[in-house]
C-alpha cells in the first residue's frame, strides 16, 4: 500500500499526536531520529497483531476445554458411567452421541492449534495427532479413521453396529486414547489461557510457565 503524507497525518490525529506540516519526504529523511508518529504507528500495528493473537488463543482455550469435557464424559466411572447407564436402560444413544462429540472437538482443537502455531502449540498438536497411534486399528474397526492431516472421520453407522463391549474398551474409563486426549486437552487449554493473560497484560510469562514441559517433551508419556 502506498503511504501518503495525508495518511501519516491522519495516523497522527488518531494517535493523539499534534499534526504538523511535515511531508512524507520529511518523515523519510528523519528515519534515524526518534519520531513519535512512527512509534505510534508501530505500536498500533503491534496492538492489532496482539489482538488477533489473543482472539485465536481464546478460541483455542474454548475448543480445548470442550475437548476436555467431552473426554471426561466418556471417562466417568461407577454409577455415572455412560456405559453402565446404557447397560442398565438398554439405550446406547448417549454413548454414541458422546463418541461423535469427542471427535468433533478433537478436530476443532487440531484446527485451532494450527491457527495458533508456535513451539508449544506445534508440540501439543503433534502429541494430539499421536494420541490414537496405539488404538488406530481398533478405532478403524468401529468406523473411526484419520486423514493425512490427522483429522478424524466418524462413520456413525459402523459405530452403532459395533459390539458394545468393544466400544467401552475403546472409549470408556480405561481407554488409552481418551485418557491421553483428556490429559493433553487440559494442558492445551491451560497454555492458551496463559497466553491470553500474557497478551492482555503485555507480559509474556509463557516460557517460564511451560519450560519444564518443553524440556521433557521427548519423554512425554513417561
């Protein structure tokens, strides 16, 4: 975009700076000196960028929190277990709905992680992509498949046709996949929330808060 003298003066007005009769050439000649107008313009650009980042992190926090909740619903134990309730009443629909909801939130969280790409979020995204690795064959057997980008596709007809005991093993309280998802999504949400607070206060505490997790990323599951 071509910047004109009129545009610079308008920026000065919006920034609350006095408007003088300097031309664009004067600004260019003065590039080695402290220039309050150019500093204000740079601050405005930084504020716009931070606002966009904050919005993306807020969305990631929301998506990850919903993923945590959908995983916790399936991991409930005892009387509150969806699987036990389904066995008692003979209606499996809540289980089916919860499985479908889990993968909708799984895909949404992956997308939000791509949008907020940085060292920690790329790490979390990779861990989330690897979460189904040990159970991919079993998941495929009940209609859950994964694309090259890691997003899941759910064939609900196959899910409903699957043996109920098999579904409980794949998605119930002892599920390797769902437990990993719950663990990761909680930390993704915490990280996103910390970044929202950091951007709000113009103070970046993310490195200190997550340095321990980052240093042990090659032995993530212990």
